[in-house]
């Protein structure tokens, strides 16, 4: 078995070096998960960077394919993770997540900025950004521009109000839009841009209309 070989994009690699590369990939992923327990996975580019310089991308892909076929890693889009990895929160992080969750639900369409969250919870920006992203991946928060994370249920309710208004009236000017949102420009504009990006609405001059499907 040690003399067997596999090919990737026309490049041949013996089974033993392939097994070594696979082991190095597992170790790199394990180290990443230990350092970043809240991140869902490691990008392929970052993983390649953690492996020996002479490991061609095609060979790294082959090693990952073997690991995935064996149920050891999970590859999703550009993210790679050990199959055994699950987002893990410490006791302190669980307390902060609960505070973020409860505060976001109360705030609805008027969430604090990241800096305001830091001041409120006495936490570092990097940690709170990771915890907010964790809640976003769970579908509880929706991130917009300006580092604002909105309570997802509140955004969905607004989405339905905007759609209903446009189906009824055909257009939505900015003052009326702000009334529907019920907030100041600070919060209303990122939500308007979110629905544009989602292709729910499209801006035409000073009004928005439903985007044709």
C-alpha cells in the first residue's frame, strides 16, 4: 500500500506523502479550531498557507477530498472544518451571547453599534464581533452595513411591511420608508440597502419599487 499512488490534475503523489499531507491538514484544522472555537471553519487559502510550501493546491485538494470521503473533514463552499468540530462557547461567552440575544430582541430595528455593545457589556470588540457573527450564523441576527446587527424576526416583519406597501402603492419614498421602519436614518438606511442587496427592492431616483422577478 505504501507504494500505491494517486493523481491530482496530472500530478502523481505516493500514498505515504499523501497520508502525511492529510495528517498535517488535520493538525492545522485542529489548531485553528482551538484558537478560533467560534469560527465555523478555516478557509482553503488559509489552510494551504499552514501547510508546507511545496504542497501544490491540487494535492491539498486531493488530501481534503480523501479526508472528506473518510468522514474526517467537512468542506462547505470555501470553508473547511474537522467533522468533529462544533461551535463551542465558554460559560462567560454564553452569558454574553444571552445578553446580546436579549438586548437585540428588545432593540428590534434600533440595535446598538458594535462600539455601544462593547461599552454596555464591557467586552473587547473582537470577541463581540465573533459572538454577533455566531448569532448571525444561527439565523438570530441579520448584519447590515455600519456594523449593525438587527434582530432577525424584526427584520422579517419589516420585510413583509415593505413588500405589502409596495404591492399596494407601487412605490415607497424615503420619508414613508422611514415611517415603516420607525427609526432614524442611522438605522433606516442600512435596512433599505439590505433589501436592495436582497433584490427585494430597487432604487429609482428618490423612491424604491419592487424589483421585477
